[in-house]
C-alpha cells in the first residue's frame, strides 16, 4: 500500500466516527518560542487542549508534519526519523479512554489487519497519589489482550505533561508491534530499546490538572490526544523490515544509490538511512513557507547541522560533487501532491542547498590546510593530541575520520579517546543550552 492510501484510510476511518479533518500546520510553530519545531500533531492544538473551543468541534483528526531533533541519535535504525508524519485523532471533552482504545484497536485490527497476538500495550502503573490506570487495563483485557501483553510503567514511560509547570496532563497507553524476535533478556519489554517492540501509537488521556502546589486534581473536561507515525504503520502494513522500504523513503534511497553509484548494503545501511532521513528533513524545513535558511541560531542552526552531516556522509560514500539538490528533487516529487509548498519553494530549496554545500566545502578545504599544518610537526609513530583533533572538528568543522585518514597516511595515530572526551564535554554543554528548546509535544511523554 502507498502512503497516500494510508493517509486516506486513517482520516476516513475517523471521519466516519465523527472527526473533522484539520490541515497540517507549519513545521515551524506559530508564536511558540519554547520549541523550534512542531514535534507532534497535538502541538497546534495546545490552546484547545487547554480548554478553548475549537471551531471544528470536539472530534478532530489530522496528518501533521513533525520534526524531532531529540531523536537524531536514533536515526539510522529502521523506525526513527527526524522528520516524519504523525497521524492523530483528538477528543476535546468528548469520548474518553474506552472509546479511544476501542477505535485504535478497531483501526489496527480491522483496517490494517494486525492480529491482537502481534501487539503489546503499556499502561500507567500509578505514582504517589495518582492511581494505576485500571480503566485502560480493563479495556485492553476486554479487547482480548492477555496479561502477558500488558506492561505497566511509571511516569517516565506512560505519563504526559503538563506542557509547562501546571495544566492538563495524564496517563497514556501505548501500542507496540511485536517484531517477533526473542526477548533480549530479563526485563525486556516495550520500553526496551532492543528493537523487539516498535511503538506504533500513543493514546494520551488528559484527565488531571497539575496545580502550582504540585498536586493533581481531576479535570472536568477530559481530552484524548493520540499520535502514530505514518511511516511505521505503513511499513508494518506492508510487512517491510523498515520505514525506508515504504514509498515515502524508498525512492530517495534509490536515488541516492544511483547518484553515488553505490549499493546499499548491511555495511553502509546506517549511512544510507541517515542521508535519506536528513535529506527529507532539510527539504521539508527549507520547503516550509516560513522560509528558514541555514544559520548559526534556532531552526537555521539545526538545518545547517543536518546539511553538513549529509555532506560528510556523502563524501564518505566517495562522492564529492554537490548531489544534494538532485536528492531534494526526489523528496519533492514524492511529497509534492500532499505538500504543495515543496514545489512552490523548489527554487529556494535548491538554491540554499547549493549555497550551503559550497560554504561547507570551503570550510573543509580550509580545515585540510590546518590539519596538514598540525600534522607537519609530528613524525611517523607520533600521536595527534585529542584536543587538537577536536579543535579541527569544532572550529573548522573538520570530521575526525578525515583527520585520522590524513594522519594515517603519515604513520601518525590520533588520540580518539581524548577527542571523544572533548566531544562529550561539548555535547553536555550544548545539551544544557538547548534543554527545553527541543522538548514539547508527546516527546516528553
Ligand atoms: P519511541 O519510543 O519509538 O521513540 P515516542 O515515545 O517518542 O516513540 P511519542 O512521543 O509517544 O513516541 O509519539 C507518538 C508516536 O509518534 C509514536 O507512537 C510513534 O509512532 C511516532 N514517533 C515518535 N517519534 C518518532 C520518530 N522519531 N520517528 C518516527 N515516528 C516517531
Ligand atoms: Mg521518542
């Protein structure tokens, strides 16, 4: 099945159950300085989840463009992206747990054709004054789930919100697809990162209001907020090993193979995934009508980092020409029907990708001179200081692998441990700086 059909099936399913479709909002949130990107379908709905009346009613459905920089280190596997599309449905003070769970399971079993034995779910186990979510548990049991398929987790895994210090929040229940591999060990379950379970859907039940004094009171108007990755459900529906085999991503992978004249193999699959994922992300960021461009702050900085990572990885595949606009062309053609802003901004996307490539290429060439100078004072058998390798990386954007390659040619080794140490110090610093900025939406559930 193609992505286009899946979007329609999802939206139709909820249309038939009284939900009105809302259009995808921009990837760049309006009037929200607390986050750089829209990270979930609920993001544009925050005012309504807080109680404002939505003009379209109490039941809504959408397909939302999302971007999660927090997940960047996970990208490379088959199921995590920076940019992805989130299918979501909402109840604003209308139906609650039972109906929400029943509809989700109805969709997964009767529309998608997944049998219950291939699923597992997680339910909130309770915390201090907040009781275990017996309602959700009872509902799953009624729907035919065995106790061995129901996992209880606490605040970290199965709780959402509030968005700020106070406000609506509540437990969630998450639905996972069991990939059929063995449990990796004792304690393996949906919360384990081994890949046995892939999260497909999260249903958040906003039933509490967190007050200033830290206490939780029951809300009169309870909301449901759900989110599911289009890429993941499409891959599962089609019995594919990863999202990259769906029609959303496979054409980009193929184009990359063509342009690099390299076949994707087990050895380079991670690089192929990252380039493909990041190319889609940068094309969507540049293609957004907010006209973001590469810079050293905010969204522009994320964009720059993603582009530079792509360039490095493409060079690693042995290509030094600027093939970014050509890959972007494929991203645009795959998505233009649903997201016409991409073709509308095609020239802008291509132009900026070319500029940034040229700029980074120059950076790399300058780095090369500095690297050669640093190596010229060393002799065969010496070791290049980790701090020096890090300076090349940090100040000149010069990748460690290239430094190692150059050093290797002269019989010089590089203190990789020292480099990693400097890098982790730097990452801690920037993570602390960015804290709060990249959070938001279902990301912190
Ligand atoms: P995961 O544990 O797989 O990272 P999550 O707990 O971050 O997921 P939520 O924040 O609950 O997920 O988001 C709701 C849904 O969005 C998930 O059930 C999943 O289908 C999808 N999703 C979340 N993060 C990603 C991502 N990086 N790439 C693709 N889909 C994602
Ligand atoms: Mg996550």
